[in-house]
C-alpha cells in the first residue's frame, strides 16, 4: 500500500521498481480537475518526475470519478503514411460521390423518357424487357437453313419410303407373308378431288377450332410456326408444304400402313407413330395428339381411295393453308 497523489492509500498493480511504467492504481479515485494551486517547491510534483498539471483557480463542481486502468497504444505514423491514408480516404469519398451522381442522372433520364411517353419509369423497363423476350421468341432459323433442312429431311423420308415399299413388294412376290404395298397406287381419279376437299375442310376447320379453344396447342403451333416460317418468303411456303407432304405420306401411308394392313387399326397405329415424331422444337404433346388425328384422317383417305396421291395432296394443301393463315394473322397484328 502506498500513498496516492492526494494522500489516499490505494494498492498498485505493479511494483514501484519497474522502470518506465507509470504506477496507475487498479482503482484510483481522484478529482476531475487538479486542486487550486500546486506548490512550486516540488512537493506536489509527479512521482516519476513529470510536469504537474497547471493550476486552476476554482475547484470543479463535479464529484469523484472512478477510472479503470486500460492500457492503450497509439501508433506513431510518419508524415508519408498519414498523407497516403488521407489521400485514400479522399479518393473513396470522391468515387462514392461520383457514383451517386451518375445514379441520380440515369434515374432522371429514365423518368424523363417515361414521362414524355406518358408512362412511368418502371413501366418503360417492363416494356423493354417484354420487347426483348418477344424478339427472342420471334427470331427463327435463317431462310437458307430452313430450306436446306426441309429438303434434306424430305429427301431422306422419300428415299426411305421408296426402299421400304420396294423391299416389301419383293418380299411379297417371293412368298413372304407381307402385304404388297403396291396395292396403294399412284392413281388419281376425278372423285378423289371430293375426298381431298373433304379432308382439307375437316383438318383445317378442326385446327382453327383447336387454336381458339386449346391454349397449349396454340402455344405449340405458334412455336413451331415461328421457328420455321418467320424467315421465309410467301413463295417458299409451297416448297415447305409440298416436300414434307409428299415424302411423309409416301413413307407412312404409301409404304408402312399397307404392310400392316389396309384397315382402321393400321391407320390409327401409323397415325400414332406419325404424331409422336412431331414432338420437339417447341411442340408439346398437344401437338402430337393433333398430328395423330391428322395422320389417322390421311390413313382413312388412303384406305377409301387406295391411292397415295389423296393423302399427299391433302397434306400439302393443309400445310399451305396453315402457313398462309399464320402469316396473315401476324401481319394483321403488326
């Protein structure tokens, strides 16, 4: 126990013999300010020889203050480090200020543009996002790619139909229990026109009704038409309509269905295969169901006429009508 600065006996945490350490009491009670006067003869000097605080004329009104010793270290910074830190702080503040000013300017510009168009800023942003989405959906394959793909696919289907038809014909002649596909000929009679017209009316009208009432089928049909027909010119529709109509009907109704038998069961089975192969490229199961109905209708026409020309003509005409109606609808909406 040692006497404190003002005579109070308090314990010190450190021994008095440690050099360079100020003897700060663990719990020191002292005035907020020094006493009125210090003697000048050194009796009130600091224990370690430090200068005493200046004298004041009045004692403070506050009472006593309890202080806990907390060791603090204040790093000594050189002039160069201080200048670098100051410059960095100013640069950060300047960048923040510039960023806020640019953000305000962009918001003002968007609000002015929206107000000039009679809407709000959020409305203009929503319209722009919808435009980008619409452009992505509308953009289809290039014209040359569509024509090339259609020609190649139709050529492969046509070759497959011819080979299957001839192979089955030769197998039938050699005594195999396979129906001769040549029973479905390429003959065309006058009354076949009525059958073609009836198929076109039934298929086109039912397609129109489904487009108005079945949203899933409408979306599938729209996706397929946009991908294929967007970049085409009106004369190209004849190529796109006729090539698949001829090649697909030769393979499915001119070769495959006669091998299975000329009856409604084979017509339904081949029509189902025809419908399933129309899945993909944005076309969903609703479109496959529709294509199955179309294939079954073409099969019934083939059975009734015993001619592959009837489904070929009906298929091509329906494709042309569907493409032209889609293009006319899009032009009227624009």
